[in-house]
C-alpha cells in the first residue's frame, strides 16, 4: 500500500475545518443545556389564591376574607370574629411552540418538514390555599398560605425545538469535512475509504420536564384608624422548590457505505473514525513519515472531539431557596365606595442548586452557573395593586383594579430581557337573593418581554382572562364558592438566525382553572 505525499495537506485542512465546526457545535450545545436549566414559568406571579378571584378577577378593592391576599387592609371591615377560607383549585395548561429551521427537513423520522410542533402539558391537580383573620376591636390579625408561583409540572415528551436545532446541525456542520477526509484518504492510497460517506439525516431521543412550586406564607395585621380608613403591615415568606430534568440522547447520523445508507450512533461513528486515523498515524510512524503521522494524529483528535460533542447531554437539577419581604396596604371606605391599595416589596430569592449532570454536559463551561451547590438569583418582583368597588344597588357591585409588576428591578438571569408587566381588571357581583350570588370578571395581562427573554422553555405571552362563578350561603356562617377561570393567550413570534440560517419560533399557551372553596365565620 502506497501512501501519497499529499497526506499532510488534507489532514491539516480537516483539522482546521473541524475545529471551527466543533466551536459552533459547542455554542449550540451550551444553549441547549442553558435551556434545560431555565426557569419554567418565567416572572409569573400567581394571583389566583382564592375562589373569589376565579369568580370575579377584580378583587383588589373588595371587602372579603380573600382580602388577606388581595386587600388585607380592608379585611377589618368584615366585622368582629374569626374568618376562615379554605380553597382547592385544579389547573391545566399547555405550552405550544412551532419552530421553523431549514435543517429540520433532514429529520429521519419526519423528513421534508422545516416546521416542527412541540407541545408541553402542565398539570396542577390540587392547588390549596388558606386565608384566616381574627378581627377584634380596631385590629385584624391575618394569616395566608398559597402557591404564589409555579404550582405544577410541565413536560415535553419530544423535547424542544432548541434541542432539535442542535442535533440537526451536526450532519450539516460535519459532513462536508468528513466526506472530504474520506475522499482524500482514498486518494492517498488507504483502501476502502472511498466507499464511505456521511449523509445529512439525523435522529435523536429527547425529553424535558420542569416542576416548580413557590410556597407563600403571609402574616400581618390591619388597624382601623377610624370608621372609614384602615392600614395594613405584614411579611411574606416564600419558599421555592423546583426540579428541571431533560436530555438529548441516542444521537444518530446517516452513514453511507458502498452506496447503502443506514443510521448509526454519532458518537460511536466519530470515535471509530478517530481510531482509524490513529491506526494509520501509527503506520506513518513505522514508515518514518513523521509529518503525516502528526497530521493524522491531529485529525484523529478532531474526530474524537466530535465523538465527545455528540454524546448524550443530560441535566437533572433541583433548586431550593427562600426569601422574606414586607407588605403594606391601605383601605378607604366611604358609603357605597371602597378604595384600596397594596404594595408587596421585592423578595430576594437565591436558589441553591443540587445538580447531577452527564459528563458531556459538565464539559460545557457556562453550565457552571447551574453547578452543584451554586446559588442562582431568582427574585420575585415587587407588585403594586390598586382597586375600587362601587355599590350601584344594594344587590349589585362593580369593581376595577390595576396591577404593576416591577420585573426590571429584579435580579435574575433574564433581567436585561424584561420590561415591567401590567394587568387591568374589571368585574361585577350580583345577589340573586340572600343565599345566592353570581359574579364574573375579566383581566388583560400585558408583558413587555424582549425577544431575548423568550425561549421555548421559559416564555410568557400577553393574554385575556375571564372568570365566572357562584357563591351560596349555606348558613349565616358558611358560604360555598365555585368557579371557572379561562385564559386566552396571544401569539408571540420571534425570528432570528442560528448559524447563519433563518429561524423562527411562535409561542402560545392555553390555560383553565376550576375551583371550589368554603368560607367560615366563627
């Protein structure tokens, strides 16, 4: 077997080209791993902490036991005694991303389609909450518990578009250089190499699951300054618990041998190629051709790196943390009109990671942000609410409210990608008789996210919500509430480039909540 003298040249070119492509693939792999660790739910703060809210969204200026959350200063006007509200909710949400990328056409299981559909199902079977108040004289002592953020888990059985973009790029980035290598090895006199080629098809297994609960506890007191005016001061304790698990496994690429195509394990393919290159490098050393030996060894190193880059990527990260912040409120009651305001200060949250990563994920430097034992900033934003209620008739009340979330002032990984969020709320309640009430409300939520703050694992889109329900006074001391709550989300389209190729994602959600609760006056 005669090895031609042009061996050093083609090996050098292969090494140079592959190094650049490996760098691109590493960046893409980094984006995948970052997405795996991103927070599910974004900056969402749960305001559905009582069935009264599901019945009528605009509760910021209303007087009721649910005011322990929505209008704590107004709870004192309920009258003396012990007031208690127990609530259970069931929520179901879907998150849908339509991703478009030119290389998706090479998916071996879904060939020819540039657009792929990814859907996640999020379920929270039981969301409990408790509000309690003891009113005596001018004082109202209050306690509340609710799931103030998250509240369930979301899973994408087929992974995400950002995952597939990485896998689809492997043949496109590597095939031209690998095929040129085969041709030049054959031209150099190495037998059998001319029969081999790498195609553009790919396949993989992928999965993503996120679970997040922020448990909120509030403790405070309201004081009635006079018959019309009351103030409130309290503390909120948040305890966060989350888990994010996902993987990209069994990456396969198309290998062509003698004109016959088959899907083979990518990591194994590149590792075997590296072994062949090292074998021929040994032959060059025996022949005394040290230049060819060095170039083949370097090319084998590049192929080994490709084998590492196509190993399984996996992340399993648990996060826990807590924070405390004050809450202040005021309520003014004058005849048929009631006005109220509340300000919840920013809660500083530092979530501690407990992570288990695959070896390939550990090799990505920026995964250090989610390394075991590290603390991640995830503040809960400050929130200002104002509300009003007016009694048109003794049996008919109308309400309005406004929420402002100070998202930009938080410290979190998406800080520079956020704008402040706003909500506008309207509702009405009607007493059919002394036992039965019906109510309904609507809400407009407007987020101000920049494109960089929207990705397929963590996104929020503006929406309209409506709720309706009924309250039944079973006795003078017991009231049962039941409600239905639905959210209609906008679509958000993001266009950008990945590796110089046009890319687009379209985000949206669905959401519905049902609930039942019981209020007691003792």
